[in-house]
C-alpha cells in the first residue's frame, strides 16, 4: 500500500473515531490485528459492543465507500470479532457490526454511518 493510501486510511479512521465519540461511543480498540486481518475500530455504546469497518475515498468514481465491503470481508469481520472477544475474554455481550464511509474531497469530509451491516 502506498504512503498516500495509508495516510488516507488513517485520516478516515481518525475522522470516524471523532464522529463515534461525538455520538457517545467509547473507543475500546483501533487497528487490532490478528492472523487473518484487522479490525478498524472496536467501540461500545449503551452496553452494545460495536465492530466498525471504515472505508475512505476521495471520490465516488469507483462507487460508494461501502461498495468495498464485500460478503467475504463481512465474513472475515465476523471471525475477527470472535477472535477479539476470545482474546479479551468478552462473552455474553450484545454485538453489532457497523460500517462508516468517509468521503474526503474538496477539503470537506462527509461521514455516513450504516448500523448493523451484518
């Protein structure tokens, strides 16, 4: 991955975290890595554990940021969430999977939050 893409991804995740905190979420983990991948953001709101996939784009030329979230990626997200819970010894929690699309263009940032994508 190029430095520019890494920067854009990190920038989008930072904006997503700011948005989530502003909405009352508590960030528990960021960029948690395990054998088969990475969880972008793990947070909690009102007792619900939320795993958030963040996709950042600079244009809609290739489609919505959410277009990059495939069935394969969602299945991997579910497995990673189970590994995160096992690693943290978390059980019997209400769990939700969300996606946040961040569009950065013309010096403006637009955030769209889809809840319960799985």
